[in-house]
C-alpha cells in the first residue's frame, strides 16, 4: 500500500475542508438571518425564543439516535442527503415569503434543519479518520476548526449585508446554495480507511448488528455511552466537559452584558471584541497539533481549562475593553484547543463502526448541561452582578482542573485502544 501523502497534498481532505468551510459560512449566515426574519415577521422577542427552544430540543432529541443512523449507513451518502435536504428547505423560504410571512414555516424549518444538521455533524466528525492517517488527525481537526472560526466571524457580516440589501429570507436562500456546493464537493471526496500504522486500506462498511441487542431502540444511545463510560480517558473527559459546558455556554452572555451594560460600550465595540476573540480560535487551530505532540492530551486539555478559568474570571473584573478583548481571545484559544484534541482522542480510540454513536452520545451528554448553566449564570449575574459570578465561574473551572488531576488525565493521556465494551471488540471489522 502507498504511504499516506502529507496533509497539504491530501486532495480528498482538502476538497472536504474547503467544501465544509463554505458550508459553515452559510450556516453562520442563517444564525443571524433566521432570528432577524422572525423579528421582522412578528416583532416578538418571545417568538425568537421559541425558535431557540425548538432548535435546542430538536438537537438533543436527534442526538440520541444520530450516531445509530451514522454507524449503519454510508456516511458520505448520508451527508450528501442532509446537504441536499437543507438546500431545498432553506431555498424554499424566499419563494414562500413572496406571498407573505408564514411563521409556522420557520418553526417547521428550524426543527427539520436542526435534525439534519445534527445527523450531518455526527457523520462529519466520524468521517475525518477515513480521510487522514492517525498522525495527521489533530492537525486535520485543527484546520477544520480554523475554517469554522473564519466562517463564524464572516457569516454574520455577510448576513447583515444580504439582509440589508434583499432581505433576511434571501439570506437563508444563500445558505441553501452553500449546502448545494457542499453536496457537490462531497461527491469528489474518496473516503479511504486508514489503519493504525497510517497505511491506506479499505473503508469499513456500515455495521448491521454491533453491540448487544443489535437494532433494539435502546442501543441507539446506550452503546455509545457505554463505550465512553468504559474508556479510562473518555469517562473522566465526558464528566469534566459536562461540568465545563455548564459554565462556558453562559460565559458569552456574561461577556456581552459586561461590555454593553457594565462598561457602557456600543455594539461596534462589542463587534471589535468578538473579532479579536476570533484570533484565539485561529491561534489554537494552528498550534493544536504541535502542543498535543509535545505535551500529550491530558496536559493540553487541563491547560485549556485553566486558560478558560483565567479568561472568564478576568473578563468579569476588568474595566479595560482592550484587556477584555485579549481575555476573550484567551477564552476562545482554550475552548478551541480543548475541542480539537478531545475530538481527536475520540477518533483515535473508538472503533470506526462505533464512532458515530460514541460522538453522538458524547455531544448529547455534555451539551445537555449548557442551557441549564446559561440560565443559572445569567440569573445569578442579574442578581449579584457579572464580576462576582464571573469570578465564581472561573473558580469552578479551576476545580475542574483539580478534579482532572485526580483522574488518568493527569498522566498526559497518551492514547491507546480502549477496552472492549459490552462484548464488542475494540478492533474494527474489515470489509466483507
């Protein structure tokens, strides 16, 4: 078998990377355009909140079975189907809006697009190990995260321009067009299975009967969670990240309130701070591979949480906008570094046929604490002030670091094959 090519010459990965970068840009346009369209149609903040609730509930519900679907279908075909369906749904909005606003359409659209996005994202993460050899996983994930950062920074700007020019409904239509491009790009990508030695080999076929109980309903989520809980590194990582998400999802709200209300700055200044924070994402994307190779997983992940702790606490007490901007960049550096290396760890230790369910279970468990944490932090901040709550949140993050030092993560987290779970061998099946 031929040796794997360097990542910058890996045609399949680069096509995949560029196609998804455009798709992320389109998705970021919708993040702003959809609430603007709801506000234009109803003038109601409550209606905007309903859209957010629908999106959150649908994402968690879909996460309970998304991995099951991903592990039992051809992942590329599933991603193409999700892209095409989202292109049709979003592309239909400006056509429907020609006859007048239909708010129920946006409710239905939000539920369907969120479900498709969750399925796509699980398949997307599960497919990366089939594009690059193990030695390039961290760097590949970092590049994908860097593209995500650029898209999320440029998307709202593009959404504002399109909305001001032709309306928020057409901004959603533009997002639909980006999904068409993503679907076409995926048709040009060959997903090749890489073995542990980095040599190219055939991709594994979808599993039809893995795990005890085969296709029973409970296996949709339980198999992935069982693997997480049995693995010596993934178990503490899942618990600690669930606690961390409780704090970090609300940290953005605290930052916005701190700048606009406590410091009395305008929206332009807030935009400047958000733009500066994006440099932290880019820096982490560039440095993640080298940091992981130098210090190991555990040290990098616990270090990223320590950086988040400092940034959250510092943001709440500083009255200098430039200092707050730098701390926001530190926060995003820590979030991105932790996200890249935790994604890579799951990809390295999880058998290919289980990767969809493990990814879905991991996301569903730790993301479920985010909305609760955001509500708690914002209520406490309204009562006791942002500085006090930010310092408490930073201290909580440091407690997470301390707890991590009592787990196998303290040893640096050098990866290896996880234990067999529920009678499932840790060795991937070969193509039949």
